[in-house]
């Protein structure tokens, strides 16, 4: 499975349980000097309107602030490529994988 987490487990504040989640990864960026305590979750799952979508959720751990973005794709392979690109960019900006 590589850097990806387990299938179908509840992660993040949006609670992706009950859906057929194919891939999920949780990232965090904590920097006390910059007063930064952020989380980011990336999931690949089927949707009603598109074959597969990459669903990104993010927010601040100290507040109730949270956002969500859905990026539709035409195939699971394309979704995995998009998700890998997002993970690479986030890790490059200082995010680290959250272990269960």
C-alpha cells in the first residue's frame, strides 16, 4: 500500500465512513513558532456523478475551521496520480504523514 493508509477507516473531521473509500491519507503540519497546527486528508472514492473523485479536506486543529474540495477524475489510475501529486506538494510544504 505504500504511503497510503487503511481502507474505509474514519479519518479527519468529515468522517468518510460508510463510503467505499479506496485510498486515504492524513497529513499534518505543526509549527509552534508560526502558530500553525493544520491537518489535511486526501481520499480517492467513487461518486454518483463521476467514476472516481479525489476528495481533499483540510482545516486547523485548534479551531472549527475546515474546508473540502472534490476533484472529479475519469479513472482510478488518474485519481491516484492526482492524489500522489497533491501529497508530493503538501510534503514539500512541510506536511508529514499522520500514523494511526
